[in-house]
């Protein structure tokens, strides 16, 4: 550190040169740091929102596959696929207690998807297939964000 001396009115006044001579931060430096913090926070919030969307999609897929498996167990016991998902929770009309042994889902009620839309059921008895799907985030059937048990 270089020390400069000045003589003023007969007295010597010392002053440090360079960065250590300043007492604080300039407005420009404070604004630059704030801008960097805001950009980093924006990146973090965006990543968290993306993670939430991915988690909701995974949850819907797992639930749809679980309902599809329950439909297959229903068919093994009863002899046909359920006509609606609610048949997995409550014995449908015309099915004997001997064939319908239990609720096929736990808890014994059909839960909505993560976006609070109902799951939908499509069965194809000729190909021995059942597909359970969610309309996804937009709630519209037939769009790119639909989630099905056969994915």
C-alpha cells in the first residue's frame, strides 16, 4: 500500500491510496450485486417450479398404473374389466359378493389426479387391455400433456 503525504497549512496529512481509501460501496456496486442476486433467485425459482411439475407428472403416472393394475385384478376375480374406476372401491351392481372379494384400491375411493381432475378408464376386452389416464395439467383430453398407464 502506497502512502501519500500532503502538506496543508504546515501540517502533514496522510492518505491511503487505492481501494482501502474508500469508506463504502458505490451505488453502482450495490446495484450490480442486487442484480446478480435477483438473476440467481430467478434461476432457482424456475428450477423449483420445474421440479414440482415433474413430481406431479410422476405421481399421476404411478397412480394411473396402480389403478390399471387394480383393474386387472378386478378382471381376474370378476371376469370382466370394471366399467368405471369407482367399481374398484365399491361392489358394482350385478356382481356377487363371492366374485367381488374386496376393494381393489386403498384407500377405497378413487383419488383425483395431482391437478384435481378425475382419472379416466378405457378398456379393450378383446385385446385384454385397460388404460387409465389423466388429462394432465391443462385438464383437456387428447393433448400432449395427457398421462396414461401404458406409457
